[in-house]
C-alpha cells in the first residue's frame, strides 16, 4: 500500500512539475517570439532600411541594425533582399551571402509577419520575420526584402533552467509531504483490515474478473455437459442479451443451437479463426478445449465482431497509405532538393526557378482538383497518397478533370471506399510495372443513383476466363506468394456496400484491343440496410 500510494504521489508530483515546466517554457518562448517580431516590425519600417535596400547600401543597414541589436539584446538582426541576400548580419563576413533557415517564403512571397523556430548560420533560434516594403508609385509598395530578429534557444534554455531549479525544489517538498501522508493512510487501512494487504484479500477475484471483463472479445466457458460456467459482459452484448443476464448454469445450446463448442469437447481439437453467426451478427470465433490430466473437462470460446476486425484492417490500411505518402514525398523532395542544390552551385538560377515552379504547378493542379471534386478528406487523401506513390515508382496517375465526387452519403463508411480505391490503384500500378506501362487513369462521378469509379491501366489486361474468380481469397493473376488479397478485400467491401465491379478490355476507336484494362466500380448511394448490423 505504501509503495502504491508513494508511487501515485510521485507520479502526480512529477506530472504537475513537467506540465508546469512545459507551460512555462511555451510561455517564455511565445514572449520572446513576440519580442523578436515587434523588433523586426520596427526595423522593417525604418526609412533607412528601405532606402538602404533600394540603394543596395549594406554599410548603412549594417551600422543601423547593429546599434539596434545591441540596445534590445537580440542575438542577431539580419536584413535580406527579395533574393534572400544578406545586407546586415552580426558576422560581417556573411554579408552578401544567402540567408539560411528556409523560412523566409511567407514574408517574401505572401507578405506575412510571423514567428518561426529554425536553425540558421548561428544555430537554432526563435526569430521574428517581417517583410520590408519599398517606396512604390501610385501607393503600391512592393516587397523588397525581409528583416529577421532572433534570440538563440540557448538563451531561452538558460532562463528556463533558473526557473526549473526553483520548481524542482518545490516539487521535492511536495513529494516528501505526499509520502508522509501515504504512510499514514497505509497504516490506517492495515489496522482496519487486521494487518492484511488489500490485494491479498481480493487477488483471486480481481484476477478472474479482470481477465474476463478487460477484453473486448466475448468469452464463454462450458463444462462437459454443455452448461455455461463462465461468461463476460462482452458475450452478453454480442448475444444481444440484457445487461445483467445470468447465463451461468444454462446450456450453451439454449443460446446457440448449432454451437460447435460441444464438438470441441468431443474431439479435443481446437477451432481457430472461424467465421460464424452469433446473435444474428458475423463474428470470428476461437474454440479451445480445456484439458486436465489428458481429459477434456470443458471448452472455452472467444469471439469478436468481424466488423471490428475489418475496421482495424481498414485503419491499418489507412495508416499504410499515410506512411507510403510520407515516404514517397520525402524521397521525391530529397531528390528535388539535391537537384536544386546542384543547380544553385553551378549558378543555374533560372533552371532552379523553373524546377520549383513546375513542382508547385503539378501539386497545385491536383490539389485544386481534389478540393473541388472530392471534398471528403479521407477519399482525397487516399488519392493524393497514391498519386505520390505512383510518381515515386516512375508512373503517372491521371485524375480526370471532369471527375466529381461531392454527393458522398454519410451512410457509406469511408474506410470501405478507401479499401476499394486503394487496392484498385495498387493493382493498376503493379500491372503497369510488370508490363512497362506508364499511365494510370482515374475517373469518378456521383451523378445518378450510384457512385462510379473507373481505373484504367496500361498493363497486360485481365483474362476474362478468370475475371469472375479474381475476387476470391488467394486468387491472383500474378505469380508468387503474398498475392490474391487486394481484390478479395475489394469484393468484401463491395458486398457490404451492395456494389459490383466490372472488368472491361481497352480498345481504340477502330475496335483494336489495347494493352490494359478498365475496372468499373458501381456503388449505390443507398447502401443495404444490413451494413450497420453485420
């Protein structure tokens, strides 16, 4: 008891200390950030700074900013032009070089004033960024540069350490008091229960109850006569019995007339991961015999709603999509950054601008299309992830600009749509890679009573003789193991949504067969009523 209460007191004290320290650190960083931003705003509005940038007079700017920096105690005040070339820096040798940190775009391009935390030439710092506006004609003031005022994180950390020491002293005192109170409470309870520890009295009951009630699976145990000896609340829920119903002493056949638990007792053989119907619901069941001294003395059944397992699989699939998206973007942008670095080193600035512009246009085009045509974030996120994945694989995913998927009913689970679309796009990518194909076309429409998706690839097509079996588990047109599950999951999702799928060979206007296949998916906007109860 003393250990438990002491541990609890330690945990509470440590938690309060950590939370207080984090709040203090965040508040201090915010205050310093606002101080840096205010200073940067004041410097950016000085006529001498604006005139110096327009006249490209770094001496005037350097002299003025160093006086201001010394007066406010900032670690640096850096002034750069529209091309991020320094005109002022606490290290004079770095004047004329390009600013580092990569956080000037918002100020130079969008005219924003903001606080950022980044690593510059002097190290990690909290910096305020403010654009500098020139003396334009007719009231127009173009952005001609940026002012960055920064305080090093080491300065912030030193201040935090001072407060931290005082805070831990207070936490230590509070901990000692808490431990003393814990010992007093423990002694009081031990006297009240005749010297026994509470866990000794309740151990067996707690272990049994925790084992049954802490799991989400339904659990039922029977004796050799088929009478129920043990059950949990999850079993009551799945059997659709009222809370508090006592199943103990009743025969399992009263609740499940075709229960295979009786057969498990007779054979002594376990039955694992089998789908069954319990309480009118689809479940995945495990049945294991209880054997003592070589004799079967009962059986235990654990079962869980298949919908829950399907949801876990869908969530795992979605996380895999996110992971693939991040990995492909990191890989692609790493290559782009290396290319940009090389172009800058050889002085090819025009090519750098062209490369950045092309990269921005490609992504912006797709993003605008998805925002307009597919407002649902889950579905558009899936498409964007597959787009990046295709680019990493050297393929092109073309989304039909006429696509529209705005009328997406709330009754249709998004994870089922992700399962269908993600697996079809994955299959199309695999088909293109195996057959030297290049492009994948995706079109969508929500006109009419159905949601329609079409995916075209330039692969080897589908043998119509085996088209009807491709959605069976383990059946695949690809060689090797670990195949035959994608279309199976698609088929399971379509079955739940009441939809269907068609494989159509590709042909040109003259009727000549082209490589590849078009997969058409039709999903009714009014899904079957049993989708929520299976």
